[in-house]
C-alpha cells in the first residue's frame, strides 16, 4: 500500500479492504466465465439465476 501513497493513519483499514476485495475477485471471475459460457451456447434464460 505504501507504493500507492496511502497515509499511515488509514493503512490498517485499507489493508483489510484490499484483502476482502482480492479474496472476492476469483469468485467473480468464475461467475463471469460461467455466464459467458451459458450465453455462448445460447442459454440466455438461466444465466442470471445462478
């Protein structure tokens, strides 16, 4: 976080926030891939019901 110029007084908060975001990115990526595959095979009816 120091490379981004985060002030020292909010460093613990931003580190926790970054961890939460980085943990969620793989799940979001999998969701996007599954939706894209369903759309690619023509099943647009059930793609958002996951």
